[in-house]
C-alpha cells in the first residue's frame, strides 16, 4: 500500500500471509504487517496512522493480525499490544524458541473485525505462547 500526498509518495505499508499457531490451537491465517514507513520529511502528520487504518480495512478476512514492531509507541497509540506468551519458529527438527522476538497484535477493542471466539483465542494464545508455523517474508 502506497500513501501519496498530491502525487508525492510519502509512505508505504504492506502485509504478508503467515500462519501463526497459538499453542493448543490450529494454525491461524494471519495478516503479518511489514514495511510500515513514512518518509522522514512527512512524519508526524498522520500518514502512518492512515496507512494502518487502511490496512485494517483490508485484512478483515484474517483470523489474526500481527507485526514485529520497530516503533512500539506508534503502535501502542493505535491500540496494539504486546504478545505476552513465549514464541518459537517451527523447523525441520522441531520448535526453535525465539525469546528475542517481539510481536504485537491489535487489542481486541481496537479490532473491529474481531469476533468473540477470536478474542478468546488470543487470550489463550497469550497465556500459552505462539509458534510461527509458516514464514513467508
Ligand atoms: C513509525 C512511523 C511509521 C510513524 O509514521 P508517522 O506518519 O510519523 O505517524 P503518524 O503521524 O501517523 O502518527 C500517529 C500517532 O503516533 C504517534 N507517533 C508517531 N511516531 C511515534 C514515535 N516514534 N513515538 C511515539 N509516538 C509516535 C504520533 O504522535 C501520532 O499520535 P496522535 O495520533 O496522538 O497524534 C515513522 O516514524 C517511520 O517511518 N519510522 C521509521 C520506520 C519504522 O520504524 N517503521 C516501523 C516498522 S515496524
């Protein structure tokens, strides 16, 4: 997704499909948000927020949204919160813990597409941890 102001490219964002698997649950079809950036000359004017709002409209068909934040306060202001459980990557030889990994998800109240069942899944996931079942980007 490209953000333009009067024809000038001022920012961009995208998402890739990933499978995130909270422990004890099936793999959830996840919109993993990447490449969120506003050109330095145009920052703090609402373009990043606009890009995230537009992406939220586009990803309503996914079971979960997630990202690895480089700007935590920005996402916190948008209503995202940290995944509190442990994380791991599935490899050919088993699960590889990734304790250094930081993941954020939309807080349930900030996710208009969330249904009660998914709220419950996320609560369980935070308690139990998550496994990245498929990497696509
Ligand atoms: C993070 C980034 C995308 C924010 O883009 P932006 O266009 O400046 O953000 P916005 O102007 O839409 O800001 C939205 C809100 O977040 C706040 N905000 C933005 N950047 C912030 C930061 N670094 N720290 C704290 N708050 C921040 C704004 O003040 C604004 O708050 P408000 O709605 O209460 O007024 C931009 O700073 C950037 O491109 N940084 C470098 C790349 C990067 O780190 N991307 C994140 C990858 S995960």
